[in-house]
């Protein structure tokens, strides 16, 4: 039986796609082995969001070539899409496929076996208007299931290379999304995370069907699905219709990731983001009226070209005003090929590092404040795995619907189920809790806080 090994760099979408690619290999009779083992084929799913993503991708490719010089090395993903020539120059690379036409990968491998010539299967992504279907009925390594609903992005923010590696926005067929969701439920998943490159842009290229309609259909047509989580939603995509769906939903969790990037209007303009801080704030206020206990997480870029201390403080104060439950803080990283990399007034690395630290400190403070609100409350948790704890080997860790990470004592058979846990000690990154009971479907309704 031929063997295949995978290594995935980058985002949730890449992890989803690796599972899709593995399905194709599995159907062709391949056995999956660990990446550090000897394998007949190595597939590296690359990331290009930063220059260091490219570098890590190259290092991983070389590692595969070293592992087994006779193996077929196949490179896919975002870096493969933007720089196939660069990748083919690495000795030992045999096949390059970008972020489309992955269905041809095994065919290319067979072709390479005969010709022994490197194959470049990358084509122009900007011409593609069709979502590439990949069946992922279950995941090899986790309790939460991702469900990819769209591909690409039309925004062209000045710091971002992604439209060039993923192409323009294309939505998955609604029937296909629902079929995939049903398969995931059949495989035992209680929660599905809707994911994509610009997730809530879903439907912008469809007639008479949008993101809100998809959420309604997932809720009403997929029996046994308990939780729907939206991986990310832009402020501009939080329409009144989406808010209404969130308000009425029994299954969409009380957590939204709403990227901010900056709270300074002058910086937002340079980033070519499509909103002002005031517009963003109004959306957050509106959504909080519909979902009072909502956890809001976000991304922020610190040290964008030209960022003054005043602009940084505008972002800092704005973040405090919104009151996020957690932030992902990124120092601005010059991505070759983007307008922001060529901008003047690049911020000094030391200044950037100091501002990043201040922002991380603020994030921790806000995260602790948010978590404290739930101390002594009973929340619903889906345990994902055992946590290494020297004092107690029976500790499990998982997330509440409002994205608090909780560790508590429990048994292995609880993993993947919805259980009620009392938060005994709030904190960040972990909250501590005690197990109350396993939920059965009959008692599981709208997620209220009190037991």
C-alpha cells in the first residue's frame, strides 16, 4: 500500500483542505503516515500570508526531501499559488499545485512517476469563478469540525497578499454546504465552525441567497447539529438580517470574531479597510443588543507603516471601549508584493515590539475581565482533549459556546460531547471548572448562562 504524509502550515482553511486532499489519497488506496516517517509521497500545504510563512514553507519542503530523497514531494497551498517557480527551484520538488485544481494532484503524481519531470500545475487564480468542492466528512485530529463555505476575497487591503493567492470571492453551493454539515453530524460532531477566506462574504456572488439564508438553513435543515460557530465576520457583513438570524438562533454560539486591524481612522484608510472606527462600533453595539452575553474576539495589527504614538493610542483606547474577550495581536510584517511593504515611514522594530507588548497586556486584562463575569456560572463545554497536568491525569480541556477555554476533571468518553461545567476559577488563558452533567439533546436548548 503506498503511503502519504502531510504537513500543513497556516490557517484553518489550509487544515480543512489538507483533510480534503487526504480523502482523495485515501480513495486511491493510500495509507497516511506521520510526516517525520519514511513515506512514498509528501504533501506540504503552504502559507504565504507573511514572508516568514514562505520561509517556513521552504524549510518544511527541504525537510521532506531529506526524509526520503526518493519520495515524490508535492507542494500545494498559497505559497505554491503565488511562487510556483521559486518552489520548483528547490531540489527534490516534483509537483506543484496551487489553491485550485487539487483534484488533479494524484494524476500529476502518476504522470511524474512516468516522466520523472517536475510538474507545475498552477494556473491563473484570478480567472477562477468556481468554488472547488472537497469532501471532508470527518477530521483526523480534532473534536471541532470546520466546514469551508467560501473561497477568495475581493477586498485588497494594502497589507494583504491573500487575494493573489486565493483569487476572488466564490461561494460554495448551498446544497453542498448542507450535505457536508449532515455528514459531519453523522460522524458525531456537535459543533461546526463555518470557515473560509472571507467567510461571511458568502453569497455575494450568488443570486437570491446570502450568508443569513445559509445560517437559517443550517439551523433548520441539519438535524443533530448543536452548535454553529462563525470563524470570522467583517463589520460590514453584519447586516440587520444577520443580526436578526443571530438573535433568533438556538444554535449559533455567543462568540463572533470581528477583525478590527486598527481603531485609528487614518490607519484604517491607509490599510484600505472598508469602515471607520465609528461604523465598527455601531455594529458591535447593535449586535450586543441582540446577544447581550456575546464574546467578541478580534485581530489587530500594530506598527502599520506611518503609525504614530497618537494613532496607536487611538487603537488602544478604542479596543478598551469595545471590550473584547480576547485579541490576536500581530506586529505589522512587510509582505513583499503588497502596497504596504512599499510605504514610507516603516515603524522601527523596537517601537513596534514595545507597542505589541502593551497591546498584549491590554488583551490579557480584557480577557480576564470578560472571564470573571462567568465565575460561579454553569456553562456548556465541548471537551476536545486531555490536558497535560502533573497533579491530575484526568483533566480535560474545551471551549464554552462563548469561547472561554475551560479545564476540568472528566472522563475520556466526555470528549466531543456537550457537558455542563461550573466555572470555579476564572482566568486567562484557562478557566478552571467542575463537571456538573452531560447534556442530552432533549435538555439542550438556547444556551442560557444559568444552570
